[in-house]
């Protein structure tokens, strides 16, 4: 995230400590404040928690109207986890992936 700060981009980071109960209020406040949402998870993109968060943001009129850009997701690669350590790291999101997606979010 230091790379973003150098570019004048401040990011509000929310670490959901649990999914049950789901803290939508915190996400809603952040989306209304920033107008953006980038989710990060190590799981596959299909049917992941990022998809559920996006769905709830879209279903809430106040958060949907506050969006200035599309909801973007950073996820693991949609493949079975490789066994070889050298390619296993490539299957999961890195800080570079997050920074790149946040930059893309800011272009809208």
C-alpha cells in the first residue's frame, strides 16, 4: 500500500474478522465515504466472499448509488492449487495485484 500512498491514493482497509455475523454496516460506510470497493481474497473468483460482498453492495440502494466505479475483486487464480511451491505463489493474490486493481479502480 506504500506504492499507492506515493501516488496520492489513500486506501481504507477493512479486515473482516468474521463472516458470521457479517459486518455490512462497516462496508457500507466505507463505500459511501470512498465511492469504491475492491475486495481481496485468496479463494477462487467463482462464488467467493468478494462476490457476496459485491452482491450486497449492489442490493443496497444507498451503497449502489455511492459507487463511482465498478466493484473490483482480487482473487486467487481460477485453477486447482498447484503442488509445486514455485508456482503455488503465482496462484494467490500478491500486494502487486492489489495495487494494480486499486489503480484501475481510480481510473473510473
